[in-house]
C-alpha cells in the first residue's frame, strides 16, 4: 500500500478492533467454556473491524458514505494472505514453481 493513510482514522478503527479482541480474551479467561462462542461471534466481528480499518485507511470517515458496507468489512484485496491459497493449491497439484516447494 503506497497510498496516503488517515492515521487518526486508522488509530480509531484499530482501537475499536482492540476493544473487541480484549472482550474476546476476557470472555475466555472468565469462562474457558465460552471459547466456541468467541470463535463464532467475536472473532468474525474482529476480522470485520480489522478489514474495515484496512479498507478505509486511505479514505477516512468518508468511506462510510462512499463504499458499500460489504466492501468495507470484506477481506482487503491487497492483503497477501489471499494469494497464499493459490500457492498452497499449486503445491498440492505438484506445481514446481510454487514458492512453498522451495
């Protein structure tokens, strides 16, 4: 990412995500039996908030009015993890050029 970042907006968005993570940790610490619920509820919420932070970092608050909600919380297209699936698939199919095989 080489675009300009609205650092205050990013900080605010990441702080919101940090609160969700803290709540998830607290729930598990207070009752380990809640782990499945945390995986089902808080972790998807955390991912959505982190995705939101990345997807709106260069636009700032205007993103809320300019970008579709589903796009705001979707996995960021520029994130490298998306390409890893292809590399793993290439590795499983025997692709000699896959970086996973080196």
